[in-house]
């Protein structure tokens, strides 16, 4: 009898009479975080679908979700505003493009 939890995450589930058969599992590989000098971040202003409110977006971060959240926390604390992380981008409330660029450059990130 097989364990019900064993079926989760299987790729191409088949039945086999081979006793040495191994299932292939879908592995989520998180990309390693690049060094700040190698990051190529883009800082833009956006107000679409935000009820007219302007936000500052930081896009292009390559790395783990935890490191992205850590960078977002740093930016929010330095700017004294709220924000969030969604779909691999940092959303900071308000028009703070120049201030965020300065903070990123002080922390040795390449940002445009």
C-alpha cells in the first residue's frame, strides 16, 4: 500500500510492475541570490490600477523570496512608508524613486 502523501508532487505518475521504479518528483529550485553588485534593478513609478495612488516599483531582483523580502523591509524602514512584495517585485507606497535609488546605491546595488 502506498502512502497518500507520497503521491503529492509526482511528475508523470504511472503504474509500474518494476520493483526498482522511482517516481520523478517536481523539485522547486530557488535561484541563488546574486551579489548586490551583480543585481540589475529597475526603479519605476506606477499608478495604474491603484486608484490614482502612485507607488514606486523595484523590479529585476534575482534571488530567493526571503532575500527579496529582506530588501523590501530595508527600503520600507529607510523611507518610513509601507509596501509589499508581490510577483517578484517590491512595491513601496509613494513617489520615492530618487530616495530608493540612493538607498540601493548606498547598499552597493546596481539600479537604474
